[in-house]
C-alpha cells in the first residue's frame, strides 16, 4: 500500500474507487466499506483509495475541549489498512482551513479533481464538509453533476448493536468489555508501549510486573481492572495478566498505572516495546487488606487468565 500525504505528492488522473473517513479503530463496519472498495476497484481495473485525515478532525474542531482518545494510532491504522489490500491511502492534514471547506468544494476539488474518483463508496451515516453539511443526498447530487457513481454500505451489526467507533469506545472505557470490543473490531484490542522501571513491588510478592507507558498518549486505555492479555515481544507471544489502575493496596498512585505480569518469563526488558492484546476482563481493581491477601487473589487471577488465553 502506498501512503500519500495530500498536497505533498501528485495523486491525480487515475481511475479510483474511493472511500473517505477517519477510520479510527478500523472496525468491522469500516471493513465492510473498505472490502467493497477493494472489490469494486479490482472489477473495474482501478485503484482502491482510502482518503483519511491526520490529526483526527475532532482535535481541530473541538480544540481546547476534551482531548480526542484514539482506538488506533495513525501507524496502527496504516498497518491494518495495508492488510486489507488497499492500494493507496491518502492522508489529508486536517487543519482549521481545511475544516471550512464546503461539501461541494471537498468533492469537486479533492475527491474528483485530485483523486480521480469514478466510484465513491460511503457508509449509511456518512457526512462531510464544513459542519458536516454534506449528506448521502449531497454526494449523489454531486456525483450526477460530475459523472461518477455513489454506493452506500448499510450498517454492520453485532447482535443488535450497530458497529461504530462510539460503541467500541464505550465497550472499552465504560465497561472494560474487551471481548465485545474484539467482536466489533474483528481482532483483540491492543496497545503498544515502552517498559519503564517501577518500584519492583510485584517482584517482592512473587509477581514481577512490567510497567508499560503507551507509546501514544491519545490511545484509549480500557477501564481500570485486571485483564487476561497476550504480550508480543520481539516476534514471540506470551500469556499474562494486566492491572490497570491506581494500585490502592500499597499506596494509591495519583496517576493510572499499566502493569503486566508475563507468565513464565524472567528477563530484563526495560526500554523495550511490547504490544499487548486484551483477551478478557477478569475483575475490578480492588484494595486488599494485606500483601498476603493480594497474593492469594493473584493466584486465582492467574488461573482465570490462563483459562481465557488457552
């Protein structure tokens, strides 16, 4: 997959089947659209093009308000799209000036003139342009005027729940339901981070942990609690259990800590990068009366995690 920074490289004059979006998470709803783009492009001897944005549009539109939390970093998003056999990802720098483009300007000047759209695939709820003024109806009117086709992909559901980024975020942040999030995403939710030195308290009680700092501060970290996880390190995968929270039993941290106990592993990995897949939520974070009581609970947690990982 070629990645093109919009305005930095020429992208015109090629027959393109196109879709547009932020694609945060690249969940199953997104994939149903992207797969259609790839299929259409192959059948029409055209290139499949994903037009997306960096930073996330809400970071610009809602600047100064609550920071946007991401399901996928830009690097993760690109890796997933590459695996979906997309030919080209065009990344548009999203700034204040760009946010003021009308829906007509966006379609005419960028999607049509610069990208060379012959077929546009969009989701059932797609909106675009200044203040999200452009609708499916707008896209169809412009397509009729300019001479390309518009195809609308209906909602993708899991059970009776529509798969969208909002519902994935809610599953992770409000419920810690990483199993439901995995169904929405079509893969386990994961974070990547660097191992930092901690206070080694886990080692003292027989459960050494790696303290992990996510490599992108915008990345969503699931609800506090204990999770069964799979850890990827230098081409190998290990089972483990992770605690997210404030470690109330010992002192109570003022900032959230992410610490993972890697099963049957005893190596120095400070400074190394781990990728951690969330498999199952085991329990809430809890304050124990003593280190002994905590250790007894960790024995149970480990057993529960092993059942979930196998």
